[in-house]
């Protein structure tokens, strides 16, 4: 079992706004870049993408070294995927953070930092599922769309409690987002 060092206030002071924005931008690009690169390369098998959001929790999982946590499914997923040891939130509440993730832009830059802003974003701003759809992916979202701004048309192929991968065309790659409360 891996142990992580406890973060202290002095550790947090080393994170600058600029380094945080670079990290969020790189993370968003990492989600979109593989699909765009494969499309530009003209082939090769593209992976299905499963994006799981687990909200309102800290490092209280076995995979993060919590001796009291019994989280076998998260532990297995972490052992077979990527386990982030350094994670930061760009906002103290969920919807502004979600607007950063879906757009790849810092919430203050978009005007979506105040909770319940429903700010109309510029038409040039696109959500990352739109890029995946252009690359041929069938993009679904399991109903939660609280982005703290109006969703541009064409973001998802299906976004509802009944969104399902079986609705895609035969052979079409899948990008699916689901949220665990």
C-alpha cells in the first residue's frame, strides 16, 4: 500500500495561479489531444474514453493509503489506471470547477467563477466533447450538466439519465461521462 505525504499549508503556497492554470490546461488538452491526433493521423485504433467524476471527497481511499478505507473498486481502478498524487481545485464549489473542466479555461477567465452565474460564454468557446464528436466519437453524459454557464448546442450526442453507449453507430468510438455522488 502506497503512503502519500500529508500536504501542509506551506506546500500550497508554492502553487502559483500560473502553474495551476497550466496544469488545468494541460489536463484538458490531455483529454482531447489523443482523439484529435488520431483523427489527424488518419487512422489507428482509437480508445473508448470513460470519464468518471467522483465529487465531494478527499483522499480517503485505500489507494491513497487510508488504513481505514474499504474501497476495493476505486483501489482496483487506481492500480490499473492513473493515480494522481497532486490534485488542486480551481474553485471552492462544484459548478465553477466543472466549468473549468468542461471548457479547459479558468472559471475567472470565463466569468463563471461566481456560483450560479449562468453566464453566456463567447461563441468561440467550445466544450471538449464537441472536439471529440468532430473526431467521430459518440459522446454521452449521464444527466449532470451543472456547468455554471449555458451549454453550447451540440455538446453531447445524448445527455440524460438514459444516455447509453448502445445508441451509437456500429464501430463508433465512445466517450462517456458519469458522475458518482
